[in-house]
């Protein structure tokens, strides 16, 4: 489909006379170029230098008084870090969760760009019938205090059908409630995470360079936004937003480190070495060290002095050996949701997706050379595909 769009744009660019619709398309592309350039904090002169045009020419592109050639569109996409179809097809109506809090990574223009592309990918797959839109997304009332945040974490586990113990495959559990979690290498300035609504589903993007425990905590936090629906509500005041983020942090900690299971493990391990018992909780529940120490304090299992002392001495390889445990990292970048990946690959094998598009949708977790052979499609199946609707 993208090739068809670009081919049509090339034909339009080569025609001397433009229709009214063509003129509107030029103006729309100019607006998108300006939007993308400003998001990259580039001047018109800097963008022109990157694509081989002068500043005046870039200004005319943005104002819609100069047509964009197909070659220039490719160069613009590269310079502005956008897929080509971003300039010619309006983005889906999605709202990204508000992540201004520096404690959870803050805002990041790169994170915003990548999650918008994720939203477009998901919407494309839904429209093609490759990905089934969630018919009913679970909806929970947002927490009003820390106690309700804990109760909601218990309810979320019940909805996801996970036991009251270590939630080891959080990525799959989230997908089961309509939130698809992707992990990409966004670098040190890429923030931590964000989520976005697409149709009746959600997509979360986690920065794969952050600590494995923090990746899980960030995804648990985004799951809270997804289940509570607050990320997609109209803007709220800064003070209310801070309260929401704080309570969703509490939800995330209780989701990953449930009271009963953590207390049971603590009771069996704390008699020997209390700090080593805390390490056991961290590795068993795959939680970050800071989150583990905070939760142990919240549950009254350690005192404030122990929390400070433990926080200053993170687990070491020797600790893991002493416990006979090993840390199992999740969502190493790049990573796509398991069912999402399965459906994309099946669509490729059925001939519904080209190889290059498949690799794009799988976010370079595979190469074209890795892809299996496409299955031969019976002629009768092709006829049915193109039968007119009755």
C-alpha cells in the first residue's frame, strides 16, 4: 500500500497542473514537514543543508508553494527520522500518556516519534485484518490512594490470569489485556516509556537501554495507564497529574511485588541474612533493587535504616551465586510482543505482507534473510480474495 501511495505522489509531482485535491495534498505535506522539523529542533537552513536544498526552498515546501519530488521526500524522511508515509498519510488519532515526570524518564522527542510510528503500524495491521482489535479492553477506575492502588494491582493480576507470585512474562501478560509492549534502543536521552491508544487497543514503548528491572517497572506503570484509561483522557492539572503518576507507581510496585507472595518469601529467607533475603526477593520477582527496597519498607519487612543501607549496596554477581540464582532479563531491545510477532510472520507467509514491510513491522528483530519461504496460495483462495462483496 505504501508503494502505491508514493507512486501516486510521484505522478502528481510530475504533472504540471495540479487539481484542487493535489494542492491540498501539497499543503498537508508542507505542514507535516514543518511539524517534523520543529519536533527535531531544526531550523529551515539546517534541514535544507541535510537534504541539499537552500533555506528558501525549504520554506516554500513548508508553505505549500513548491511541490516535493519523490527523491526529496525520501531525503526528508531520513533527515527527520520519519517513515515516508508519515508525510502523506495523517497519523491515527492517538494520545500518548503524559510522562513529564523526570523520575520516570521525562519527555523525549525520540520516544514520541517512535511510539507514533508504533501506533501507525498497529492501526495498519488492524485495518488489514492481521491484528484483531480488542473487543473489550478491561477498564478499571483509577486509584484514589495507595490502598486502592494495591487493590487494583490484585484485580489486574486476576484479569490477566497470573498467579500471586513472580510475574515473569509481563510482556505477554500485558498483551492478553490489549496492551502490546515493544522494547527499542532509544539511547540515554530516550526517556523510559510511554503508551498510546490505537482503536480499542494500547501500545507501550519501553526504552531497552534502561536497567532490566526498570524496564519491567516502566511497563507495569504503562499498564496502569492502559487499564485506567487516564492516559487518553483530556488534559488535567499538573498537581492532579503528579498524583496520578504517584499512585500508578504504587500500582506498578504492588503488581510486580505482591504483598502476600513477597512476605512469604521473606519469611523463609530473612532468618539468615536480611540483605541477601532482599536480593532473593529482587531476583525472584525480577524487580529493580530500588523498587524492591521500597516495597520491603512499605510492607514493614525492613526499617528505614535498613532501606537506606540496602539501597547503597546493590546486588552483585557474588550475591546471585550465593543464592544459586541468576537474573533473567526481559524485553532486551529490540523486542516485539509475542502474539503480535506471530501474526505478522503468519501474514508474511500467507503472502499478505512483503518481506521488507515484514521486517519493518518486526522492528528489525529479524532480517529479510531470516524470513521463511512464503506459502503457495491456492488459485481458488485468490479468487475468493477478489470476489465482489454481495
